[in-house]
């Protein structure tokens, strides 16, 4: 990125983010906290897993964010017979040229909705791994770069739901955070019906608030949000504590610490600050870490939720109280 991309101050990022949330909130009713998490994942440069029962607004949320952010959007419905080439693309024989040409798959977009990702076998699920991590795909030995920004919003049904294939740990770890919407309250559900009658059509359109270039500038501006050393060590302590919890078989990887760092920066910007406080970390701990934790088998039988483990880790890990400057910022002008 060039210097122009990095010129946006964090406070302006907060203003634009709130405008995007207001636009999406005009369509997706009563889910402000969940919507903030989804936008946080996008601003942090990651991918978001929306896990919940069907019909709770996951697909609508993805489409609405694509419209508000001014991004090219594609939706891919994952089914049991979907092939990896249906995700990445494939070579087709062109009779006119007498040669094979590459037909790009739906992954070549800015915002990909991977709908019901756990309804397709693991072989096809893994087709997204390289795209999500490396921002590229390889087909028949040829590598194709994906244009930035590139984000995956994947919806998944609960693992107990019929006809699902659980996502492997390696793929779950690629998602920056996991978000659940839950059923709306009675008044919120009535508001959904009222708005549908008022607009007199099924689809709701949102005018773009920003565009792809502005989104990249917003993402770059987050690098200027200060994370003091004690906050960074607090993040590491939280992640390490998930590995030592008695209910956990496999704890969160260092990628979990990185997710906490990136998401806490976004939460700080949402609050109008250019520095992170412990409360920012606490607010994103469960969405960032719970899906990276593998519980012991007996915990599944007791229906213990990984989010409960993260809650216990938060209670048992002392939060810092320091106003010192971060060591990595030593010598930086203005600090």
C-alpha cells in the first residue's frame, strides 16, 4: 500500500464504520452487536464465520455489507456434490483457439458469501484454504492472485444439524472470528415484517457508504492504533491460558493472539480511540478464540460450550492497568 492508503486517521475510520453499520442496520434489524463483530472482522482484514440456524439473516447480512462497502459480491451455495473447481475455477477447452483457457470461479471477487459451507465435503471446503490464507488460488499448477480487498463471509449450520460436515480445525483457524445471531426478540421480528411491507418488495437495497479503495485505507489506518506492551502481553496470556484449561484438549494457536490484537484495534476505533484498552480485548475474546478451542470429549457430553471456557479464562487472567508507550513505537515521530 502507498502513503495515500495510510493517510486516513483512526477517528475518521470510526465515523465511516458507524455510517456503514447504520446502513446495514437499516436492513438487518436488531443485531447491532453481531453486525459490529462482522464489520470488525472485515476491517481487520480477515474472514468471518456466521454460525447459526437457517433463516436468521446471515445471507442478508453478507449481501448488505457488500452493498454498503461498495464491494463486488458473489454468493456460492455449498452442496454435497460441489467440486473444488466450482470454487476456484477450471480450464476449459476453447475450440476457436484450440487451447485451454482459464474460467475464473466465484472466489474471484471482493466479498464471497460461502453459504452453508459445512454442507459440502472436506475436499471442497479445503479449496477455500489457499484463497483465504494466501489470497491466491492454484489450478493445474498455475497460480492466480486475488484482487484486494478479499474477504470470505461463510455461513454454517450448527454441527448437530442434519446433513452437515464439521469444519476441520485447520479451516476454522483461518476465520478471524465466529459470530452467531440468535433469534430476534418479538419486537425486532415485528420490525422485520413492518419494513418488508413498507418497501413493497422482497429485496432491500443499500447505497454504498464507501468503496473498495476507501475500505483498504480504513484497514491500513488501523496500523496506527497503539497497543501498549502490557496489553499485548495480556493478549498472549489469554491465548496461552486456553491451552492450560482443564476442559480443553487443544487450545488456541498463536493465530488466536493475532486475531485478538487485530480485532481489539478495531474495537478501539469503534469507541473513538487510537489506542487499545483491556476492555477492547475482552469484548472480542469469545468471538476470536472460542472456535479455535477443541474441548475434551467428556466436555461435549456435558454440553460445555467453548465460549464458557473463554469466559473462565477472562475471569482468571488479570487485566493490566498501564499507560506506558509500546516498545515497538520507540523512536516513532509523534509518540
